[in-house]
C-alpha cells in the first residue's frame, strides 16, 4: 500500500461523452477513477473495460446487495472487466460477503480489490433510526467493518470521520476508502459527514474519493494536483 493515500475521482456524469471529456484531461498516473450507478447504467460495461484497458485503475462502485449467489455472479462479471476495485454492501450479511470473496478469488488474472460499503455519507443518526439501525453512524460502521474483516474483504468504504475507528479495529492493512471528501471552501452538496483531504489522511484514510470539486472545475487536472499537494503535505512527503 502506498505511503500516501490514493486519489479517486468520482465520475458522477449522466453521459459517456461528458465522462470521457473529463478523463481525457487527466493522466492515469495521477489518480484513479470511480464509476458509479448512473454512468454505468447509461454507458455500460464497455466504458469500464475501455478505461481499464487504457491503463486506468477503475473502482466499480455499484454496491452489490442481493442474495449471495447473485452478488457472487456480479462480482465475477466485474472482475472480468479488469477493474481495480469492486464493492458490495456490508448490510448484505456474512453469507453474501463470503460469496463475493470466493467469487473474486476465482479471477484467473488480476484479482480486483473487494471492499464493502458500511454507512453512506448521506446518513446521520436520525436517518439511520428511520431505517431501523440503532446507534450512531460510527457504531454502525464498526459493526459492518467487523463483518467485512471476518469475511476476508480488503477494506471498507466509510466516512473520513470513521477511518480511524476502522483502522484501530481492523488493522493498518485493511483499506479505508473515504468518500465525502471536500477541499476547504468546496460546497457540501448532499453530503453530511464530510471532511477535508488533510483530515481524512490524518484520520487514517487509504483512498480518498473526490467528485464535484474536480469534475466541476474549470481545470480538472489542476484541481487534482492541488488536492494531491495537500495529501502529500499531510502525509509528510
């Protein structure tokens, strides 16, 4: 694992044209790409394979959550695309997580990282109670991260606020992928539990996901470099 956390750009676009336009302004070595539900549904797996074949590390962020057999099949399909990382939802439970782990381990060539979503960064204690989860977001993250660890996953997606908790409970080698990262002065949009890149790194994040501050910038490559500079300084490089 790199000493400095990696930067993952969230490609939250509604068309492959817009997504390609942004990616063409970035360099593969500077960051990684996250493809989520909207772009995947609109553009399909061919776009993911195109970027993977071009040398990009692609995080396929579809949060698979279904019966174990269905999730296992989806994970195999994702691995066949050549993605760097794929995720499932920890709320699927131990059997589903174990099935996903077994499916990814069957990948004959490059095995993608398998991570689990814990609690979405749009949630707070009130919204968790509304869906029947008791306690604070941190408590829920701790429980779900423990499930992922026992199933042998490579890490979890969590808020920067819970990165230290996950590191302390699951170990230094267990990845902590943190969305909800915003540089100082950026708009909050629909995120609630957000922090700056410096906070996320200090808290123990291994991978930072940043979307709109980069994708809506007039100079995306410059925005990437600015965030990387903050990450390097915080990491002491």
